[in-house]
């Protein structure tokens, strides 16, 4: 009994995992949490492999030796990650609720807190564990920058730099060959990355999920540039951007198109009353999957200019984190240990100006921080002539 009391008073045991897509800055955050926890507060820390799956399978890795040295600048996550959810995990060919196994492993490892590094989905999963009585804290990571409640997420700045540099380089071919270059940037639900990279790289057209575009308006902007002596254009398109026409198709037959994505976009605008037949619905689903290729093809037809597509994909998530991401991850990671030391749990550590602040997981979970239509950066972009296809 005396030993238990001593442990509770003197030493805290924390677990840490990374969940969702990998992102630059994850290792810097693990280091920030680990070094502050051990060096400053004298806590013990263990890592769980591959997100919630590793916690469910109790696959641990020690973090109290040299494991935290030399990782500040390294991309990916030394812990590994997965998109597995506690309540819906593929096990033996079935989807099972493994929450109880997770709760059991938390207690078997005598944890006082579990730190989960991830995006909006991870906040939701952490909230479920909180509701099962676990002490959890999350840190906001994603290159998409779409986590509600924080000024910014780590990973975003690095990806922004990569995407902007790609647009810079693509200008050479666009200009030399008088082509349209359509560059697809990550971001299914929010257009922060496409908007930021588009503005930084001087894209002529920026298409984001928040502003359904009219392909004729995009084509006209490109033709107008050509008439003014610039027969080339860069179109920065977020992977979740969608045309008004295509949105109407999906709205007309969300059930037939069948995907979760179709159901999601259904809420985004006025519904089309026409009902699609099976082949039209199937066509809509295909168009949705390949919409960037389809966009380039249509622009070629509508403008008479050659078009090429570059999909940046996971390049944007890889490699050395930027200085800004290393700093942000260190700030958030160390702030998490301050909260643990104070016994403040059930929160995400958000960036707020130069400071950090705890935001209750109930406030974060299930929300997405999208780009407001009147965001100052959209206004600035419009002022310098950027077309948003609306
Ligand atoms: O959420 C981050 C993100 O990079 C999104 O921008 C992208 O849509 C998605 O992950 C890709 O996920 P995956 O790596 O599982 O294909």
C-alpha cells in the first residue's frame, strides 16, 4: 500500500503513441514530451507501437534510454503509426471493439496518462478512452491543419514549404511549354495547404473543398491570362476540391454513389432534385475518385492549352520537419507534461499565439477547422488576381 501511495505522489507513468497519418514533427513532439517528462519532472515514459493497435496488443518500446536523442530532425515517427480505432479494429478478419483490451493494457502498465499524437480522428478516439475513465492528453498533428481549437498543427508548415517549392518548380515547365499545370495538394476536408501553397507559389487558380468551383469560370480565367500574354497557368487543387457540377451529381444520388465522402458533401450546398440512374451514379463515383485528372482534361478541352497533372501525395508528409514545426512540436510536447504534472487531463494541448492552452476533448472531437470563405488569406489572394473557380 505504501509503495502505491509513493508511486502516485512521487512518480507519474506516462504512455505515448502516434496515430493517423505520419507527419513531420512527430518525433520532435515525442522528444519534447519525453525529455520534459523525464528530465524535468522525473516521470517514466513508455512508447506504444503503431498507434492504438500497439496499445491494444500491448506492444511497447522503452523511451527512457537514448531513444529520444537524435530524433528532433527525423521525419515520420519512431513509434510507427496506424489508422486503427479502439472501437472498430480489424482483428482476425472482423471489425471488433477493442476498447476494453486497451483500457486493460493502460492499467497493466500502471499509466497515469496516455499522450496521443494525432489529428481530429485521434482526438475522437482519445475522447472515447477518456469516457472509459482513462487520463488522456492529445497533441494536434496533421499536415492538413484542420484540427479544431488550435491555431496550427505541427506538420503543416513543413508540408506547406514542400508544396510551395513544388509549385515554384512546376512554373518552369508551365512557362516554357505554355501549359496548364494542375498540381494536386493533400487536404480532403480543408484547403489550408492548397491555399497556403497556392498563395506562396503564386498559383493562378486555387481550388479548395470549401469553395465548390465552376469549371467554366476556371477555364475563362486561364483563357483571359492567355489573352493578356501569359499562355500558361498553375492550378493548385486540394484533393478534396469539387466542382459545382460534380457536387450536384453527388447530391442527387448520395446513396447510389455510396461512399462516406458522398454523404459528407451532401450537406455542403443546395440539393439537386434530379435522381441519377445507376450508370450516372457509378460515373459520379468514378469522377469523384479521379477528379484532378478529369479537371485537367476538361481544362485542356476548354482552353486549347496542353495540361499536365502533378499529384504531390505523400511527398508532402515526408522528410525533415521545418524549424517552425520542430519548435511547435517542442512547445506542445513540453506543455503536455506541465498539464500531466498538474493532473489536468482530457484535453488537447492547442497552440494559441505564442502560448499553449488546454482545450477539452469534447470541444475538439468531431469538428473540422475548415477555411472560412472570408478568410484574410482568401481576400489577399483575390486581390492579387487568384481565381477560386467561384
Ligand atoms: O490527414 C492527413 C492526410 O495526409 C490527408 O491530407 C490525406 O488525405 C490523407 O492523410 C492520406 O492518408 P493515407 O496516408 O492513409 O493515404
